[in-house]
């Protein structure tokens, strides 16, 4: 039974660049209602096909640093020489009205969210192999060889953080990865703590 929730679930999805997070998220969002994808702020340049306000809010370094100083970010991190961060206001309002919020953030940011929001769901997504990750980064055709090497190096460091996550999803096929995430979200909805409102009538 689908009930309106008192509070939305905060969902943190991390995984190395090129694993397929954006692809899996797009598929998940097309199948699921009542979920909001948090559009991050970044100082990196848009890739071909990326739209301001859709994939990211693309801002200057000066504007990003103003947001840090004004305490407008739930978390932020510097990743391969660019800033990335999550607007607190944009997600808080949704969570308060019962909408689930999905963050696609890297491991340092995820650790900050864990410290501030321990009830969030932490999901790490991996490729079927390291070679496949390299193939996907090359196949995406959006980054220079130098940037790709930096991202692959970073991936090895990120894998060490997996024990800090609750769930590990393997993106071999997009449909499988989406099914696994759906299963995780469904299980979270069935937690006793998520069903306090319906439970109240039996107590
Ligand atoms: P991320 O958001 O994690 O950086 P993307 O979603 O941009 O990754 O995916 C990187 C590349 O891998 C894209 O070219 C995408 O089409 C491809 N890709 C994503 N998932 C799969 C998959 N399960 N099998 C094969 N290719 C995939
Ligand atoms: P990309 O440049 O490939 O889009 O993203 C690089 C990395 O930044 C990815 O691991 C992605 O999850 C992460 N990222 C995107 N937005 C945010 C954010 O708001 N905060 C943090 N900490 N990481 C982010």
C-alpha cells in the first residue's frame, strides 16, 4: 500500500565517475513518483548535452565560495579540481513535505551527509569490473585522456569507502541496477520507523 509519508527519505548514491550513475538515475526517476533528484551546484564546465538547472547548476568559483560562506550547502567537496555541492534549502523543503530526495554525490560529501543525517540511505554503485569502468569513461567520449586517468585513479580511492555504505549495487545492466535500487527503497519504506502513522492506529 502506498501511503503519503510524513517525511521523505534522503537517499545518497555514490560511485566512481563513469560507472553509470546518471544513466541509472534517469531510468529510476522515469519509473518512480514522489522522488526528487537534487540538482547539485558545480564549478566544472558543462559536458556536451548537459543543461544548466537540469544536470547541474553550473556556477563560478566565486559564487560557489559565496554559497559556502553563507552556509547554504548541506555538503560540498572538491573533486578533480572542481567544487560540487548540495543546496540545503532545495532538499529540506521536499523532505519536509514527504518527498524522497536522491543525491548523486562523491564519497567525501557522503561522509558529511552521514554525520548530519544518519538516517539517510547510503548506496554505492560499482561497475562489473575496473576494465569496464575504463571502457565506459572512454566510451562516453566527454573527457580528455588526462581527466579520465584522474577519474580512474580517484575510483581506486573511492572503492576503499564502500564499507561506510549500507548497500552495494552492481551496474552490469542498467535494468538490474535499477531493480536493485527499487528493492532497497521498497525495503526502506517497509521499516517500522517509516510506518509510524499507520502503526499509530494499532497502539
Ligand atoms: P556517471 O554518471 O556515473 O559518471 P554515466 O551515466 O555518464 O556515468 O555513464 C557513463 C557511460 O557508461 C555512458 O556512456 C553510459 O551510456 C554508459 N553506461 C551506463 N550504464 C551502463 C551499463 N550498465 N552498461 C553499459 N554502459 C553503461
Ligand atoms: P561528474 O563531474 O562526473 O558529473 O561528477 C563527479 C563526481 O562528483 C561524481 O562522483 C558525483 O557523484 C560527484 N558529485 C556530483 N554532485 C555532487 C555534490 O553536490 N556533492 C558532492 N560531494 N559530490 C557531487
